[in-house]
C-alpha cells in the first residue's frame, strides 16, 4: 500500500497531464494528445478514424482531437483513489473532464463526442 502511494505521488497529477495535453494540442502534436487518453478512448478514436479512412469519409467523419474538450483554464481538481475530475472553462459553465489511473499514470477518459467530428 505504501509503495502504491509513493508511485502515485511521483506521477504527474491529472491537472499536469491535462496541461501537457493542452500544450501538445497547441503545437498540433496529436500523437502526444492521444497517448494521454485511456485505452478505451484511444481505441475509439483510432477505430473511428480507421472507418472514416476506409470509407472515404462517407460513413464516418474525420476525428478532431482538438475538439475533444474545451481546453479551458483549470478551475478545480478532485482526486478520489484511482479516479479524478477536473473542472475547466468558465466559472459559470465549467466542463468536467474525467481521469482514471491506468498503468500507473493518469489518463483522460472520454471526451465530448459531439465535438469530435467534422463534416466530410
């Protein structure tokens, strides 16, 4: 138990992971952005992009990771065990972004699906 707490203390906090993702998004480093999502989210993005490419974008739109969330300023962070939530954006209408501990690192879980696709 003590070793697990020590390992968690050494890993970047969810806010730090979010800020890394945000910096990668600003520099259009989509591979780095994708690495910080949890495995299920990465598989979803990659599967949707594969369908889009294989069907010449007729049946699925291009996936836009820059639209995965609002990428706003961090307002708060709450960590409970292996789950965390940060609030970003504006005080009046914050967006919740969820993180899970996966393979010893915080990973963003899910996103705003409505903002992921562009029209073909």
